[in-house]
C-alpha cells in the first residue's frame, strides 16, 4: 500500500473520523467501530476501496450525510497503519487504545480497558465543552 494514501487517510481520519467502543444490548462483550462522515462521498469511497468497510447514506433535514464505517479486525488493521501519521495526541491515544482493547484476548483485561476508555472519553468531553 502506498505510504501517501496511508498518510492522507490518517489526516482525513484525524479531522473527520472517530473511534467508538460500546457494549451492545443483547451482545456479550464489547463492540467497536471506526467511522468518518461527510456530505460528499468521494473521500469516503477512497477509504472504502483502500481499507474496506461499508458506506451508507443517511437522510436528514439538511440533505443528508455519508458515513464510512469499519469494524472487526479490519478496523484494527486500518488504525495500526495510520497511527504513526496521526499528529493529534488525543486521537492517537484513542486509536492506540482501541487497537489494544480489541487485540487483547483476556476478557477481564478487555473489560478493565473498557472502563478506562469510558473514563478517558468522559474526561476528554469535559475538556472540550
């Protein structure tokens, strides 16, 4: 894979992307997703073609938005490739922690990391408000 597309993806993700870790009702364990949203779909199509994932359009009162999302092992692979290029400390930390949570096989460790994830997320939101 070309390094310039990986660097571009990191910059795009840094500005428009997010990582989410959550507990889904009716599902044992944790779920995770990496996503980015845009009004125009062209940049998101590049992410989908390069790194896989899915692309969906969601109608809203302002016309709608496109969302690219990637889950599972593919999401960790994507983040591992772009992490060296992410310059924002918070985004880089969240990306690293996401990969660590989902690469850890021990369920107790994963749950403990999830608690830290939630605390970190709450702390970051308080600082941004």
